C-alpha cells in the first residue's frame, strides 16, 4: 500500500508523514494544486488530504477531487460519506433530519418573503448562522425582530462575507488581553480589516438563504466528541465570558468525568450509521438532553489534553492521544 499525502503545515499531514516513516509505509507527498495531480498519484493506492475550508482553492475543488479519486477505486481520506456535508450546515440539517438525529431545531429559507414571514411570527431569541465557518465566527444571537429582518434583507441582497474580519479582530483582541497571543498577531488582524486576504477576495459571498436555530439557553459548555473507528475522544469546551458560544473559545475542559456519556454514545452511533471515517461532533444540552449542533471531518490535530478514549463498549482507556495517528491507523487498517 503506497499512500499519497497532500501536505498542509499545521494539519494532520505533519503527523501522517511521521507515522509512515516510523512504520515504514511507502508514501509520497503530492501537490494537489498542480494540473497533473492524477498522474502524481497514479502509482499510489491511497490518497489523504486534510484540506482547509479557509483556503479558497481547497473550497473550490477539494471535495470534487476526493470524490473523483474515490470513484477511480483508490482509498481516500476523507471519503464521500465523511466529507460531503463538511462546512455545510445546510447539508447537515437535511442529513440529521433524514436519520431522525436529535439536531437542534433548525429553520432554513430560500426566499426573503418566507424568511420575513417566519421572523415576524416566531419567539425570539434565535441563533443565526451561515452555512460555513468555524470557531463560531459566523454564529450570532438574534434578540429582536429588527435585527432578524436586517440579517434576512442582507442575506437576500449584498450577502455575507465568509469570514468577518472585524469579528476576527475582536476575537484576537480578547486573546491578546488574555495573553494568549502577541501584539504582531493582533496587528495582522487589524490590517486584515483593510487589506482583504485571498480567502475573502476570491471566495463567493454567502447569500440566497437564511439559516436559524432555536436558541438553547443555559449551556456554559458545549461537548466535543471525535469518533474514529472504535476510538471515541471527548471533552467539553467553555463558552466565552458573557457569550453563549464555546466553539473557538479555546477554553478546553478535558475532565472525562464531566463529559456526558450520552454524547459519547450518540456520537458513536451516528458515526456508525453514517459510516464516517471520522466524525467530529458538537453537542449542547436542552433540559438535560444532548442535542447535535454540527459534524465535521476536520479539526485541530491536537487533542493531547485528553487523557484517553472510550472504546465502542464505552469503557474508558487511559492513553496519550495523537489524533492524526489514530486517523491514519484506522484508515490503513493497521490498528
Ligand atoms: N442553537 C444554539 N443554541 C445555543 N448555543 C448554540 C447553538 N448553536 C451553537 N451554539 C453554540 O455556539 C457555538 C458555535 O456554533 P457552531 O454551530 O458549532 O458553529 P461553528 O461551526 O462556528 O463551530 C457552539 O460551540 C455552541 O457553544
Ligand atoms: Mg462547532
């Protein structure tokens, strides 16, 4: 088995290369942005790419390339079942509803009239989200009808950028105050508000739909569960101060005794049912019951703060966690 690995610094690929070297698995680093990518992988049996939703190039063709390689008969990571709904909360609404998964009640509209009619009738607050984005960058609370109407009108006119530079600046300022990042990082975000990075210049605007969810109040954390094969990793993440959003807060709460085992079980069952190579789930709680917020294939490679994993029988196994290694081991059936 020869593996083609697409390199991206800071992604799973850093660890995959080390793993292949350690285990003497033949591998080759390939460049997906070159026109001859299919020739490059011709002598390989498998292809792995931890692409980024924040790179406009990856967003343009990563899924299409992966599906094509999978159709040609090679093993790919991530495969179709794992990735078609990635960075796509619209797709995930239909996916979870189709299997009766306990998704946070979600409402989507594809015309301004339908959306306005709805916002004038529902109880508030509601949570507004864009289809894509991570770290809660495109998630906000709608407290008033006026705010809801404004968002709807924008969605059906100029649309939204896929990443809000002012939001990033605010987030970086918060992290700067907490001494998590230095001044250079903060200044870079400031400049970004005026000089748009390629990702924003070249990505299409989000428009023509609106996505809302019921606001599930009282959650001081969310629960992040990652399932790969029969290993289930989990932790809670604290919400930002004075905010309802945990994603992107970097407040990691790995104490396993505080992780709701029902989330662990649910994430495992959903991963099996959906046949996912990896399922990175976020849960919140409503009246004590877990509700799914979203699923993803990609995540920060570093889960070393977690003290181990649950097996498929939900028994906890103490062990150091190297997530990218667990992924490649499971992918190559070497565990
Ligand atoms: N409907 C909701 N009600 C209450 N809190 C929510 C709701 N949806 C999301 N959250 C909170 O906001 C965070 C970000 O939402 P999420 O949909 O996961 O966006 P992202 O893709 O940016 O991570 C979640 O981690 C959770 O803490
Ligand atoms: Mg999330």
